[in-house]
């Protein structure tokens, strides 16, 4: 009898772990220096602007939200753009003027 309960618990454990992971609300999307997507959920509906801004800030860029589909499992897309007046060469070399 005890052996059966141990086997049943061992078989049920992967199902419980999968169900617990389904409620995870952290960052789950795809991004690079040109933009990305964020999976929409009720939790990310409150913070998607901050998520996009933090991802684009990794490359010194600004985030622009391009589309929001408020359907569970659909995506929020964004692009990363350079700020107006930003000069990558001047940023790269610092004090050296780009006119030289």
C-alpha cells in the first residue's frame, strides 16, 4: 500500500510543477537591440512599458510600443530607437569630436 502511494506521488509531481510554473509572471519574451515582444497577461498589462524600457535601456535606446493585443497568450510588441540627437560615435569615443 505504501509503495503505491509513493509511486502515485512520484507520477503526480511533474504535473504539479508544471501547474506552478504556469502562474509565473516575470519577464518572458524575446528581445534584441531593435525591439521585441512581451507575452500579454493580466500581470504584465500593468508593467509592459517598464519592461520594454528596461530592455531597450541596455543599448542606450528608447522603447516605443507598437501594438498591444489584450488577449491572454498574445503579444505586446515594441521597437528600440535612438534618442533624438544621439551620436553613437561621440558616445563611443567620448571627448573626441566627430568633426575630426
